[in-house]
């Protein structure tokens, strides 16, 4: 009888150790999975309103309409319903970001800030480009690897548009110009 109790105790100890090892592995996987989640994945999964404080101290609010590598497109509330492209490098803090995350599709993974800015430039819409030191109004022109040209309307008849070049490092936001 003692032997069966001894073997039962040994089996219970092994089962307990296996359960603890499995619990530890699950905890490690959760930590590893969380560490691999990018901000854009959390923004893409957020269904409510998000507020971003830009490096200039201003707050911008909206719903996440799209994300890409290093940027988010916010659809702003209100009757105008304007959209705002914000590079993550221009954001200080965020409020309202959900805890869950959405997977990034292969095509979405290639949506860079350069491609987003080129798309806006091709559309030819008037925009307001906000930088750390102010804002520039115009249309997006040439988009380089690390900068964008903002073409401001010409001041005189037959004059060429004034071009202001904004390095991405100074870029806080690009939004539709108010009508």
C-alpha cells in the first residue's frame, strides 16, 4: 500500500511541475507577443476616438481611418470631416488607444509615409503642413526619401509657385486645408 501512495505522490508532483512549466510558457509567449505589437497595429484595432498630442503641444482627435509604416490617418469629427495624416515621429503622446491589436496585411505593411505623401501630392488637394515651428499652406509637390516640397500659390501673374521644403524630421501633420 505504501508503494502505491509513493507512486501517486510522484505522479502528482510531476503533474504539478508540468502545469507550472506550461503556465510559465504561456506567460512568456504573452510577453513576447505583446513586445512584437507595433503602434500601428493597436491603432488599427481601435474603434473609438483617439487623441494625439503633437510635438508642438497641440492635440488632434479623430478615428483611425488607416495606418502605415510610421504614420496614421485620422478622420476628424465634425461637419467638415477632414482627414489628418500624422507621422508617428511627430507624436508626443496618445490617448484612447485600445489594448487589442490587428494584424498587418502584406500590402498594408508597404504603405510608407513616402507613399502616403505621394498619394496626397498626386491628388493635388490643398493642404496645411504643420511643422515644429509653424504651418505652411499649399499643395504637396515632390516627395523625396526624407523630405516633401510644399508648393505655395504664386504671388503674381505668371510667377512660379513658391516652394518650401519640409524635412520629415520636422513634419508633425498634413491635413486638408479648410475650404
